[in-house]
C-alpha cells in the first residue's frame, strides 16, 4: 500500500481510492456424503482507482480509471499500471462531482457466528447441516460443493478514508437425484453470512421433496393466464426491481421514473403494501464512508434513493453507497392460504430473472404445482412471463419468512394475471 501511495504521488495523482481485498477460502467437494477433495486458497487483490479533473468545452469534468496491482509486481510495473490508468482517465468525460470525505476508524472484526472459529470448523458445521436431512435411497444428494470464506477489506482514499473490516460468508451448490419413476436431478444453491444450520436443513428438506415431485412430473401446464405463487430464491430476484429502480444512476439516466415520495407500487393497491429496508451488507461504501440500514419503501412509498457520489451529486441527493441486501416486512396471509385457491405454484426455474428496466420477470419452469379442482399436480416445462407493473397492485405476501445472504423477507408471494406458455 505504501508503494502504491508513493507511485500516485510521483505521478501527481491527487484523488484516488485504493481497495485491498484479502480472501482466505476453504473449498470442499463431495460425492454423495463422501468428501472427495478440499482446496485452500489465499489471495490478495488490490485495485487503484484514479480520478483526473479536466475541462472540456468550458465545463469541469472528472474522469476516472482503474488499475489492478497484482502480487509480485515490481515497483516499475506497479507505476506503469497506475500510469496507464491515469492516462486513460482523461478520456472519461463525466461531469464533475465531489468525492466524499471518508473516515479513519479502527479495524472492524466480524462479530457473527463464524468469528473466532477456523474455516475448517465452520466448514464442518455447515457440511453436517447440509447432509443431515439426506437419509433416504429413493431421493438423495449426489454431489455438493461448499465454499467457506473470510474476507478482509481495506479502503484508503485521498479524501481521508482509512478503514478495514472482516467478513465471513458461506455459499454452496448441491445436486439432488431421484432415480424413479424417471431419473431426474435438480440443482440448488445456498448462501449465508451466519451459520444458520436450521435454515440450511429446511432448504435441503424442501429440495429433496421437490426432486421427488420432479420425478413424478411429466407434463407442462396449459398455456394461459394464471394466479402465480413464487417462493424462496425467486423472492429476492423479484423484489430487486424496486432496489434497482431506486438507484441514483437509473433515475438520473431516465431509465427509472422513481422520485422521492412516489407511490412506486401504484396508487390503487388492493393487496399488501410493501415495506422494504435497505440493509448495509458492508460497513463502508467503496469510498470509505460509513453505511447504515435505510428505509427504501414504506407502505409502497419511496423513501430512499441510493447510489454513489457521482449520480447522487447530479440528482442533488445524499450519496448513500450502493445497496443490494434487503429486509422486507412479511405479508397478511399464511402460506397455505396463498395456494388454497386455483394457482400455479412455481418452485423451480432454470433461471428466473427480473429486468429492472422493463419490470418483466420470468423463466423456464423446471417444477411447479398446479392447484385446481381440488387437486395438486406436479408440472414441468413451459415458461412464465409476467410484469410486476401489472401485478404489483394485487400482490399478497406470506406471513412466513425466508432468509438467505441478501434477502430477508416473506417466503412467498401470490400474483394475479401472469402469462404462462406451456402445453
């Protein structure tokens, strides 16, 4: 870091952000319940972002560019990499904006459930939870990968920031198999910042049951308009629409019409009104400014526009930093009520996506449950294509909660009038 700062001074760079990220990770690979391979990685990545003020056609500009400083670089190579970034920054004609004043604070250790334990101890805890529900021969986990990480981040800026913090995270993926009546495999993921073993066990139970149902499913739902119930992993993706559209960059560039105080869920809401908080997944922004949880929506009304210093300055709002994690208030109905009326309960997609530009969501259906005429039929195939702009006024959320790394909120939602392409 000292060599980087010295090189910046030699080149006359007055505004910069240096980010150092040290990751210590333990990776385990399983075939069924048998540990097949472990791998340890220890990496350090440093990036240097330089900011170059200049004028263009009489207007003040602030260009920026970034260099990656690799381990093992000589001082000459380091200086050359930063010099290239400094040269490139003069061609990035962004309107001028002030860089925020950072803070200088002591290192923040992680105080969560993984702290004070070795990666191997934490890995053992999560692996035991993953396989605890795998007890049968008719449906089972046939392979899994678990990644346990400790990340130390430091940010040093020309604006006075010198902060560092420690974080732990675990994520993984596993494949469930059911050989009969047809041999099927289903792919699943998990991610946590805390050792929530009970939540992982619940998810594995659900995954095994879903795989067994997938082996029974042979037909696609009929093409038509459905009441659609989404749950679990799809919830965070669906509600990312509001996080994305409340971003300062989206609003400034006219991709989003959101304004503070707008009823962004619509004026005529007959379902549940959304209350969403932005959660500071990291203690500081990319510029070393402290982050805090903030209200995004209160009863469907926009309370925060979030973003970095550039677009926040252009809009005249506070530069909050960029958020991705949310906490959502639960809804009015128990899960069983959401599926008590005819609906398509879609539990697994090949790749469920939300487009924050258009509000359209959808994906190819791997497994769903068709509730109609008093019967529940597993279905597979076809695709879902809906618009949250059409559905948001009549969304009903579950009372039950679901929690993963960047989403803590209702387990499920019911939406009306969603198009399904099928048989």
